[in-house]
C-alpha cells in the first residue's frame, strides 16, 4: 500500500504551506524506498521479542550493532549515487540483513521451533 499509494499519502498529509509539489515527490520517493523494508522490520521485531523471551539479549545487541554499521556504510555509498532515496533504501536493506542474520542465529540456537508459525505471527502483526 505504501509502495503504490505513496504520492497520494504524502500529498494528503503534507501538501500545503511551504511544502511544494517537489517536496511531495521527494518524500514519496523516500517512502517507496522505506516501504520495501517495512515487512522485514515487522519480522525483525517478532524475532527480537522471541530472542528476548529466550533471554538471548546479547545476540540482539550484537546484531543491532552490526546492523548499525551496515546501515552507516550503505548510507554513505547509496547516498553518493542515489541521494536521499539511497539513504531510505540503505535503511531498508540493513533491516533485511538484520532480519536474515537474526533468523539464522536464532534458528541455529534452536530458539525458533517453527518458522511457519513465525511468518504467520509476523503477518498478523504486520496487518494488525
């Protein structure tokens, strides 16, 4: 929904006063880039809650630090080539990488018993 309707959403919320049509388009492009990472953000949050429930706080902390540095590197590289949209895209990409790493480690340490249930819970959390 954010991907498809981002220009309309941004125009409805912000197109007034000093916020020009160019600002609407720029913000809509950023929202499109952020929308790719939204689903993975939800899965990451469910995985973080599972890790915290299993008392694996060090794992979540270390992965968050790794994700921070990955985001920083991608911000520098992507912003050079894609500007403000690159910054939004790098955030989405770092969330995807964070989710994959967290999913792999929690599955390896037997914290997750059923990945299908995880995906179902993530979808329910996403659409709630």
